[in-house]
């Protein structure tokens, strides 16, 4: 879900900025270098991939109107992880979990204070695992399904420039959670109904090149399951991001060219219930995510790569070396 930050515009930020190739290129180069220098650590996610619920400040609402978008994310989990270090593959019956996430979303701001949003995810997931802990008895299977749909309302009336916003809504159990041979924490759907609470803040830093300041943003989303099915209740999860960006403004035919650098964090409690695995669920993690956004007329494109800096996994869980996303959006 590209929630709050998939509905916005940098127009009010761009209006305060002038052209500066040198500084913007340096920021982008530093972001790319950080990714290249990061060790081969891993990212983790079994059932929710909540880190994908936070994105960029580039789509914050700046007035009445709407936006539609398609968001593609990819994750290949194949490294077993325990606490803060890699672990032997034999300690985990799950061996590989590869997922393509596609989310179609739309939002409409009725005025400068109120809006509504819907997001419909579709997942394609390939799973490989064994129940005796060795290579010979591996089982591979695939599932394609609509995921858990999210319905939210937004309020941005705290400040006139809409630089602060709040979200509240629900995740409904529309995703498939009955696929044969898969544990509940590897299913596409959780089977739960969740309360979603979030907020954001965007502004300018005191650092400038010419008359163009660097922007900053802060965002967070809390996912609280409150209705569950078949004795499985996923853990509560908080996902947040803090980042900075610099917009070149008009560059050739592009209306903006904006590199950015974000730090993403997640905290998830253990799953509960007799069909859960409380000893192998729950985590804390922090990642760095350099990215870039462009805009041509009413179409925006955003892409980043997310590389972990820190992970602390409860029990033994599959992780991956990196995650990536691409967002294409259209203002109307």
C-alpha cells in the first residue's frame, strides 16, 4: 500500500526551490554509494511485508482532486536468520519465499481537509519448504491471489499547506489464507480484520543551495489486528520512515527530478493462536532506501532499493538480500 505518500505532489516544495545540478547529483551519488557499500545483509517478512506500507513524500496531497497508481514490489527470501545473525538452513523448514506484489490504488481528496483511499493488492508467491529439514524432501508450490484490501480515510486539515496528515481505516480479510501445505504466516492473506492508524509530516530543512532547500519527511503506520479467524492472530506492527529529498525542478521534458534518501523501520510483535508460530515470528528492523522520482505532465514514476542496516528476528525466519519497488501514478 502506498498510503499517504502515494497521493501527493512536490509542487509546493518545488515552488521554493531553484536549479542546482551539483548538489542534487552529489545526494544521488551518495545514496547509490551507500547501497553499493552495504554488506550482504537481509530483509525479512513472512506474512505482511509491512515495510511496503510506507513510501515517499512525493505523493502527499496538495489540494482537492484524485490520483490513481500501480505499485510493484519484489522480495526473494532465501536466507535463514536468527536474532541478529544468519543461521543454518536446517533450522527452518521454510527454504525459499519469492513474492511479486502488485497494488492498484486510488484516492480522492474531496477538499483540502478530507479524502478517502482504497488499495487492492495482488500477490504472486512461490514457496519452497520441507517438514523434515533437508533438501531431499522439499515441496514447491505457487499461489496467485488478491491480497487483503485496505480502506482508509484521510484528514489534512491541521495546517493550511496540508503538510501534516492523519489516516485511519481498516484492512479486510480478502486475501487467500487457505492455500494447501502453507503455514498461516506464509499465506497471502492473514484472515484478520485490522485497524490502521497513521500520520505524516513534511517540511524543509535549513540546508539550502541557492534558494533551494532540502526537504524532509516523517511518516508512520500502526497495524492492529482485532478480529481473527481459525486460531491465528498476526502480530501488531508499526512501520515508519524518515527521509530527505532534493528536487532539481524542471529538467528537459521532466517537471521534476528528485533523488531522495530514507531510513525505514519496522517493529512487529509475535503471532498468536494455536495455528501461529509465536517462537518464529516477530522482529525489529531498520533499512536504508535510496530512490529517485520523476514527473512528466500528470504521470509520476518513483523507484528505490531497500537494503537492511539492522535486523533482530524472533526464532528462525527467512530473509532476503534486498527489496525494491516501483510506483507509477497519475493525477486527475
